[in-house]
């Protein structure tokens, strides 16, 4: 079923297998890529199976009823696909990601960064997630013992608000009212 046990050197999750589709082992894919169908441009894929990361090959893929579906090599049975693939993350090696322009970041790079205000240097907490709203992304910030309070804040990820991102010092500076 799974291919040779080659481990990704630096995995980054780009999607998830959600459920089976049909009786021939096809599975539904939830893509975390900006353009969902672009997930199929990345190779190879690793699935986080029960025993750790497992290498898989996508034979075919298509869009069916607005869902991305894929057939994974050697997974020709619905029950086997459900047991071995469903509800599992899809990863690629980080080196396969395209290089970004200056002041562009992948979401995984922002998670875990501390957020401080530019005025007063108030610590708002740590980025625990990002939300896509359609208009713009939103930083999900969780307060902790080091921050102003324990509140969760949602801060728009736009250039008028996010003034700087420093990956070396793990800091995002924002122009944001800490009381909001």
C-alpha cells in the first residue's frame, strides 16, 4: 500500500484527507493551499499514518461536486482507504514550497510568533492560528502569562495593521488597540 519508508526531512502540512468517495478507494481532499487545486502540483505527498509519515503517490485527481478527490496508488478499496487515509494530514517537504517575495509569509511561519503593539509595546499574546475570511486573513492571537491578559483576539492581517514580522526574533508588531 504505502511506498518505500522514506521520511520527509522537514514536513509541512498542506492538506488533509477527509473521507472516502465512492467504492474504488478514492478520497476527498481538503487543501490548505491558496488555490485548492494547487495541492496536486506538489510531490511527493506524505500521509501521517498511525506508524508515522508514509509516502504515497497520487494516481489521479479531479473535482467532483465542488470537492477535490484523489486516487492514491495501491488504495483500491473503500474500507482500506477509510481506515488508512481518512482524517489524516497530507504533508510535503518544506523545500518544495515556492520562494516568497519580501514581506510574504506562509501561515506556518506566523504560528507561534508573539504579537506586540507598536504604541506602548503591549504584548497581546501568541499567534495560534489564522482564519481566511474572504476579504483578508485574520490572526488568531491567544493571550498567555507573558501578555497583557488571557483574552483571545482576532486581528486583521493587513498592511495597515501588521506593521512588521520578524521571524528571527519571533515578533509581529501591530498597530492595534489592546482594548479592542
